[in-house]
């Protein structure tokens, strides 16, 4: 991984970070209403709904990372939209080193918005848009029912550091799947599920892409 530019490092270090649990608690009621009972949040503008959902995605990603990294690192998050990122996850390692991970948040739109969009096409766009962003993390919110089959996805050519896929279900489960791109190419991923605030996280191997 390429070293973080010193100017960018100072910029990221100057931001205010919070515990992901704290951020999740503060926004969860509105997020649940937006996802499951949209008729109750008609007072929110589309932009406000988008901001709450992005905060939720950032907090959820940081929350899962915190459980993956424990006890090797303390993880906090800052939601701040900039040219190159939508949020930043901060990790303070047991060694004392501080690491910052800029995150871009994307979305696979619903069938109603774009019937022809698919996950592989979205991933392929990342290969072109972030051809040299080797320190970038990308999270994609899956805003539709989808059979997430990693064996059918082609990650070769991705030049970002990590790729994560979010989703939610009518039962209230929120899922997170993905990991370091080099691991995904080697057919290894992390799979996380959160239900009622309790996470379950596993490291899995998946089948190769069919010929």
C-alpha cells in the first residue's frame, strides 16, 4: 500500500472522530424508519435521507472493522464529505501507530431507479474510476434484493485497497461482505451480520468464478 500523503494525513488527523456505536445509536431510529417505514419520514428531504443513510453505512463499516480488529486496534469514524472521500475510519494500533482509511460510499440503485444496473458493472466502473487509488476503501450499498454470489464476481483489475458490500433485509438484519481486494481475488472474504445491535463476523473462502 502506498504511504498516505503528508498533507492528506494532517487533514485526516484534524477531523473529529466518534465511536461507531455512538453514531449508530444517534441515527438508528431515523435509519430504520427510512428503510422500513418510509411513510413516517416524509418530513425529511431526499438529501437528508441520503445523509442519514451514509452516516449509517460509515458507522456500520467502522463498527464491523472494530470487531474484526479487536484487540489489535481502536476504531473510530468521521463522516465528512470531501472530493476524494465520504468518511474516514481511524485506527489506533496497539503499537501506537495511527492509520486513516478514506472511504467512498456508493450505491447499487433499486430496480425502480435503474433496472439495468448490476453489481459487476458497478465494480467494473470502480476499476476505471479509481485506477490508482491503492489506499482507498469503497463501500457499496445494495439498494435492492440481490443474490450476492461472490463466486460470480470478477475483482481482477481493481486498484483500490478494500471493497465492502452492504445490505439490509425486511427481517432487520444488516449485512456486510467483502475485504481487502487482494484477498477477494484469492477468494477469501469477511462476512458480517448485525441483528439487534449484536454482530456476527466470519472469515470465509468462496468458490472460484465459473469459467
